């Protein structure tokens, strides 16, 4: 005789049920799980979905094409990166395989070191500054809000700088309603970058 699970009330067979009823029981259980997950998530997709993972080594620049689409409104990325030598790093949005280097990148930075907090602001730049990327591996958390919509794209990142024991938080926006499908990471020549990045879409 069938019973139900304690939390979701899914119908499951018991050890005394006939073997011939197994296929029907599994079908009912599968339908119940599917319905419960759809109710819980409000969608058939998970809340955050891996779109792309790329490993790169000693590159003068690294571009990511077609990672932003109409499927997701917002994006998150984890970047582990090392420079060939300490270098000023930057990020540019791109569309159709080309970087956007117009003077529309605005940025606000908070840096905390020991008990001191400082702030800087830049506007009308041709890229977002990532600060100094060093020759020991660092981890960045990157955030992209609405890059695929006809609105101002918001960008941000945070990181811990081992070399100076600093926390850095950056928020900014692209001051034009341009639709983007990717971005490029850039060191300052002649330095190169090596690392790995995973890009996720937020499902809302």
C-alpha cells in the first residue's frame, strides 16, 4: 500500500507493494517531484546557472563573447587571475565581437585597509579600472546588472588584496543605454594575464 513522504507528501511505494506496480509508482513520484520543484522555484531553471568557464594563460587580453543574452537579466562571475608582473587591469564591455571604448565608464571605489577607509571616483573613462592586478593569484567577484537591456548597465566587483591586506569594493555604470553581449579583460602592455573565470546567469 502506497505511503507519502513526510515533507512534500509525495506518493511512494512501500516494501509490501507488488513489483508490477513499480512503474506506475515511479511515474507518480516523478510527476510529484517535478510539480513541487516548479512551485518552489517558480521556474524550470535553477536560481543561478553556469554559462561559461574559461581558462586562459599569458594573454594580452581575454574576451568573452555571447555570455550575456536575453535569457538572464543579471550576471555573476568568479575570476581567479594572475599577472605576469604587477599591472593596471581594466574591463570593457563588448558587443558583436568588438570592445566599446567610448568615454562612458563611471566608477566609485571604496578601499579599506586596517582601520582606514578611502574613496575615489572616476567618470567618463574608456574602461573600468580593476586596480593593480598582481603577480600572485587574486580572486575577484564580478557583478553585471542589465547588460542585455536597453538601459544603463551597472557593473561592480569586490576583492581581497593579499599584497596590501586591503578590501576593495567597486560599483559603477556605463552612461549610455547600450546593449552588450560580453566583455574583455585587459592588462597594461606588455604584461599578460593568466587565470580562470566562471560566469553565471541569475534567473529571476
